[in-house]
């Protein structure tokens, strides 16, 4: 890589890249400080300093640092973090909340629709079971068992598909300024699984009420 200093001695040189890092903010390049000093022929040069200060003395420190021409700029960690959070909340944060709301509504809708479709497909079978002597609870377990089986099969597949989709979306959101790492947060996936499970349970209880109210004669007389 060819580098050129834009101040001081304005040294030009070629350096060897020994590793590639994956930064999450900007496009920085790193070099060992002593090697950089030798390259610029300015040994002992300091480019930055990280300080732990008393919050009560921040204003007085800022005024003193402004009077030192050699200091180019001062950044406080809490201010930088606050600015980044505000930026994410206005951009990616808004879309994340929107996607979360949309996914919750869609998951609840799919659970209710699946329960209703399953009931519609099994109305005659459930009515037949009731006629031949099965009680309401025993007949309902046929419907509830199918919904439980669908839930057990769909949850692992949905979690794997969600993880793959999240990793793909993080790659698509990557820009020259920001990059977003894919983080597999187990509590987040657990909350999603619990929400889907709760939605399926509520939908199952809703359609079970309809099973108890089946008009056996009308259902058995209806055509396929």
C-alpha cells in the first residue's frame, strides 16, 4: 500500500499490509506507532490520548484544551455514543421497530389463520367423532394435537430461517461508513419463540371454543 503524509515532512512510502480487519465504523487503517514514527522520520510523535477524567471538570478541561494549538480535536465517549444512538434511532432504528411490529402482527395472524384453516379442514371429522361418542375435550385434542405438531416443526425451521435472513440483511445494510455485525442473541430468539407459542396457544383456545359450538347436524350434512 502506498501512503503519503499530508503534513510535516510529507513522506511518501510503500508499506506491506499484514492483516485485514473488519471495522464497524468508518474505514480506518492501523499501524504500529513506533513503525509509523520511523516511516515519517518523526519518532515519539503522539497522535491521540485516551483519558479518564472527572465529569465535574469537563468544562474547565475543554476550555484549556481549546487553547492548545497542537491538539486538533477532543471527543468525549458519552457524546459520541449518544450521537451514534440518535443516528441509528432515526435511520436503522426506525426500520427495526417497524420490522418488529410487522413481524409480531404477521406471526399472530399466521397462527390464527392456521388454526382456522385446520378447523375448517377437520370440521366433518370432529363432528363425526362427537356423533360416535367422543366427548368435546377428546375431539378437540385431535385439532389441538395437529396445531402442536405444526408448532414443534415450524419453530426450529423458523429460527434457522430468521438467523439466515438476519445475516443476509446485515450484509446488505453495510456501507462505507457503517457495518453491522450479525449477533446471535439467544434471549432474543427465545422471546420470539415464546411469542409465537403464546399466539398459537391463544389461537388454539379460540378455535376450541368453536369446536364446542359445532352444529353436528349441519356440519355432517354439508358437502365436502
